[in-house]
C-alpha cells in the first residue's frame, strides 16, 4: 500500500527530496543524549546572522569527536573507550558513544566548530540563494 503525502500533490513537482528529509528526521528524533540547544545569533558588524548548535559533551576530548556534513545532514559522533587500568568502586559515569544528526536546509553551511568546557558549539550560516528568472521561448510544433 502506498503512503499518501501532502507533497504528493501533482502541482508540487520534484519535492521527493524534501519528503525523504522529513522521513529521515522523524527516524532520529527520539534520541535524548547528548542534550543540545539551537539558538539564533544576531548579525554583528557586517557578518550574517548565524545559527548555533551547542551540544553538551562533558568528558569528551577533541580527538574523540567527529563532525561531518554529507547530503545536507550534519552528523556529530563521539566515541569514548573504557580505561581498563582503573578499578572502580562505583561507576556512575560510563564511557559512551553517540551519534546526533541534524538535517540542514539548502544554503546552510557549517562555518566553524569549537569545543570549550565540555560544550561543542557549531556555527552555521545561511547563504541567500541566487534568484534566476529565465524566459522560455515557445516553439512552433
């Protein structure tokens, strides 16, 4: 049985990619770790307005983190290894692995990433798309 979608309207041509992105975000939306914030940073001194994703990553170092962008999807991965040399009497802080993904709209670009005091800040900028108007000539059949 096929699924009926708002984007299946015959007047909306070529929006299959948006539907695929919506499906992709719905599959990864139940993750609780690591916690994150998304904020808007106002434009200052000639710079564009930014979006900032801040992810709480206490205990992770730079070499345990990986940030990639592929197919409009920003992925943050963290991998910690257990320290086998330690003998814990109580262990409430586990070595963890995680993957957190964010789907980016067209024109959103990752500008920078910084890890400070256990907080990973990823700055994003939106580039305005170039508007193109083109006249289509009608040929005689």
